[in-house]
C-alpha cells in the first residue's frame, strides 16, 4: 500500500478507501489508485480480508466419497467445471477436499469456519439422515445443497435439484414399452437421498404395473462393483432383460461383463446409463443414457451461492429433468 500511495501521489488511507470500495475519495482518485495497483500487480490478501471481516474470497467444496472412484466420474468433473466457471467470473477461489465420511466433512466445515477459510460452501450428496444442514445453519455458513429436494430442504440453505423420480419414471416407461418385465437397477451408494428417490420410484413404477421381478442393488459407483453385480444378476436363475446403471462407468463395465457371459446387448439384455458421457459413445453398441447438462448444473449451484453471498434469500431451484437418449443398447425384450 505504501508503494501504491507513493506512485499514485496519495495517502495510504486513500489507497485503502479506493481499493476496498469505501467512500472518502473521489472517483478520479479511486480510478488512479486502481490503475496503479494493477500496474504494480497488487492483489488483495485473503488472510487480511478474513481478519478484517471482509471475507476469504473462497468457496468450499467437500466430497465424502471413496477417492478411487472420483477419477472416472464424469458427473463431478463436469459439475466442478461449471462451478469454477462462475466463481472465476467473480474472482472467487474454490477450496476442494475429499474426506472419508460425513463426520470428517462436518469437522472440515467447523475448521474452515473457525479459520475464516471460506465464505460459503457447496454441499453434495445429501443424505436421508443428514447432519450437515443443521451444522451449517448453526455456523452461519451460506450454503447451497446440490441434488436435494424442495420438500426436504433446510430453510436456511438454497437447493439446486433435479427430478430423479421423473427421470426414473421415464426410463421405466421406455423399457416397459419395449416389453421388459424383469428389470434390475444397479444403484449408487446407499443412504444418498437421490439413490433412495430412484429406488423408491422404481419400486412404485413396478408396483403400478404389477411387475414382481424388478429390484435395485446398491454399489459404490465403481466399475468393479458394477461388473460384479451385473455378473451376479445375469448368472441367476431368471436373469433380467434390462439393466439400469446409476452412472456411465458402471454401465460400460456392466455391458462388457454381459458380453463376457455370452449375453448380447440389446438382444438378450438392454442397458441404460443414468449419466451420458463420451464413455457411452465409445462402446458398441452405443449406450442409451439419461442426458443432462452437468456443467450448467454446476453453474446454477455456483450462481445460487454467490447470490447468498450478496445477501439474497435462500431458495429452491430446479434444473431440467434428464432426458432419455435411446441408442443401440436398448431394444425389444426377447419373447415380448
């Protein structure tokens, strides 16, 4: 600040007023100070800003999932891309951390709050019995829950949600129209709110149609578990004629496993991926998939968080329902 004051020919207090957007200096002085600061390569100190109560200029994002499953998860890669795009426009940083479980995630929030490390957080993978909303409300940390539901959201937190129930219903409708009556849903992690919504919807859609050979099996989202469950259900006495996978990685692994076992896709078994990605289009046949704009999902979440940081009210925002893209991996059920 001394250097800027000397180059701009003003006092240090005038520099402080100008750079922090406070009244007390003319617009000409403010512009001159900012121009000199830019020429000298000055950037605000986030530590100093935090200590003075002006914020850390950083948003937090904690992920409590097995670390070895993240590198191939296209959804999170695209989600973070959209988040970062919006934060960069506001010159906000993203502090990302992977932890073992929800207890560790809560501990991270407490530490970040105590150290003034972040101004707000983005929360993913809402649980059916989730301690995080109450904790964040207690700490006073602005937060946006990604993937929650409007009917179970915390009043102090914003929610960006997708209609998982509607998406699952559209998949079941499509498979039922093709004659499929034995359907297995190879789901993601148990206890996640969106996993439970998909399972409940599949069960309800099956009950509505009188289908008794429809079930869900939970996994850790990995290709290994996706392949193992596929092998188990296809080697059973009455193998399914259709498989729904909760992500693209498991769907590709499942299709390969089916081929190893001598099942033709889609003649013997149809395959649907919940997420669409390049993976779904590099296998033969191309996989039918639910398509959504995951990058825009991230942008929307980041915009909602910056709105909270600007003093806006918490609200629920719905993104478009994922759309089923029918490709070569789904067909008429054998014998239908």
